[in-house]
C-alpha cells in the first residue's frame, strides 16, 4: 500500500462541500471518481478540513491510499486529466509515510474570508466574495477582533449542528486588511468549530456596520443567538494546512 498526499484547489460554488453524500457532487466524490477512472480503485480521500457547500480552497491538503505503487507525478498528471472541466485541480502529489494523516497530523489551518464592500454588486467575482454594500468601520472591527484571539469557549460562534467534543478553541490569528474595495479577514488556528469562521466574520461585519455587539459579552453568553449572523459561504477560502517537519 502507498499513501499519497495531494494539495487541491477547488471552486466550491457548485459542490455540496467536502463530504461525499447523495445530495450532489462533493470534493470527495469528484476526487474519488478521478482516482477510480485512473486506476480502478476507489479509496476514501481524507482532507485537512471539511469545507461546506460553496466554500473554496486555495490549497487543501488531502491523502489517500492505493495498493499499487505509482510515481507521484504520474498520479498527479492522471488525476488532472480526469479532472478537466471539473471544479477541482491537483496542485501537487507526493508519496508520504503511512502514519501521515491529512486531518489528524495537521498542526494549523488557515482561512481567508473576502468581503466586497462597495455599492455595486459583483459580476466578475460573483460566488467568490460576500457583497456587503453598507459602509464599514474597519477599526471597530479590528478592535473587536483582538478580543477573540487566544483560547476561548466559542459556543456563541458555533453552528448548532457542530459535532466537536469541546467548544474551546485557540484562535492564533485574526487579521483584517483593506485592499481597495475588498476587506480581507485572515484566521488561523489548530482547528475550528463548524461555521466558526463565518460566524465570527458575520458578527464583526455587524459591528463594523454599527450594531452594538460586545465581543466579551457574546463570548460569555455561550449561546449562538448572542452573536451575529453567519456570513455566506461564497467569501470563504481554505488557504492551507500546516504540518510538522516530520510529516
């Protein structure tokens, strides 16, 4: 058996998310179809994160096992051949040790959320940004964001269907930058709760628009209804996963 690590770029607009199910095409199903077309096997592919429907990836790390030992470059070229005209592309492929796991070996995950803050709706960036036409106070958002850094109980920013055992997470980065009409949120942590990034962004946008949310009170409430709305999936990108040098 040989374990292959791949890095994937994908447009989540017409995908139901990472996880394979009967509701439509997923990143898993698209990749497993390509692997099956390549070699006849259909192994489960494991990703560093389980992105939701509509969420995109710049570089998602994943792994799968094959009984046959193929050259990694051959695997990458073959998969990309069968992925032509699909919303997924393989950026790299490497053979890795059997104890490497795309999800459980991951030491940090990095996300970006892109908001288009202008009066005109997007055309070229439709389904790739969150259009928020109201004027925003970025400094207010930055001040609120600082209070979310570090270890907290993030129950107020957790989806009701989240299956994580604990709501306590450590947020290592939450930067907000402005690039023309775009407001970009960059978040990093070892792991995130379901919808945590989108709920944080949705709350910070409400604060930027003048709504009276107090982050400390929101955290203390430990109640999803205390925080702001969930920002749409279209603006969210999985950027990369980090691994120790041993992986």
